[in-house]
C-alpha cells in the first residue's frame, strides 16, 4: 500500500495528514477554513487520493499559517507514500474547464521543486478567504513534495471558479503522475538513476 501519515506541530499550527495514493478519492478534511476544506475535498476526489486532514491553527491571526502548513504536510506525505518512485508515470498534465474558467496544470514528480504560477485572480477575497493563499498552498506543496508544478489560467473571470479549477487541474495531473505504469513495473522513470 502506498500510504503515509504525517504530523506537523509548530507554535502556529498542528496538522495531521493521512493519504492513500491508491484510493478512490474518499476525503475527510477539517482545517477550520471552510473554503480551503472545499478545495482539499476537490484535490482528493479528482486525484483519487484518499485524504484525511486535521488542522488547528492560529486562525485568530489569519488563515495563512494553517493553509501553508497543510501544503507542507501534504507534500511530505506524498514523498513518503511514493517511496522510491519506481514504476510511476512521474509526469501529469490536465486542462480543466469550469464555467467561465480554464486552468491548465503540468507537473513532474522530479524531486526538483519549482512553481510557475500564472493564475492571478480578479478579486482579493472569495467570501472571507484571501485568494493569495491559493498560491501559498501550491508553493508549499511543490516545495515539500519535490514537484515541478506549472499552473496557468488560460482564461476566467470568477475567482471561485479559478481557484477551484486550479485545485481540480492539479488533482487530475497528480492522479496521472502517481499512477503505476504497467509498462514500467519496478523501473525508475529517469535515465539518471535517481529521482
């Protein structure tokens, strides 16, 4: 089983993450930030990665630490669950349409973290949620998951749709990348001999 559990505790947050890469997209995510929980649910459902996340953080200050630290913990859990990465597809890409919006994602589970973010949003808030925190989550996920991650808004005018399309497109690309390739059984998808 390609599973992992991570617990992260700091003076600002306490996060626990459990994932199963070979799941069916079952989720139970509770961070105290409603919109973020909705996005994490999308990440799980569309990647088919089972996720259980519990987070408590200094929400009396703002949502930043909770969201960033959850991204860190998910990234660390992905690394642990992937193990030596032998037999995985490694690369993933998906262009996702949602009403007025299209967001494209391409990623590489390369162990070389890099975020390209061309996904600006027209508003600073979605309800009470700061839209700049979407980028912060993906930066933390990329850095701690060792993911080269490109997210591009092709078009879109609604911030909720743009954020949700970003999470869903990353989920679909991640689903592709973590899948076991039957033609690569036990083989590392690299000519370097290491990822």
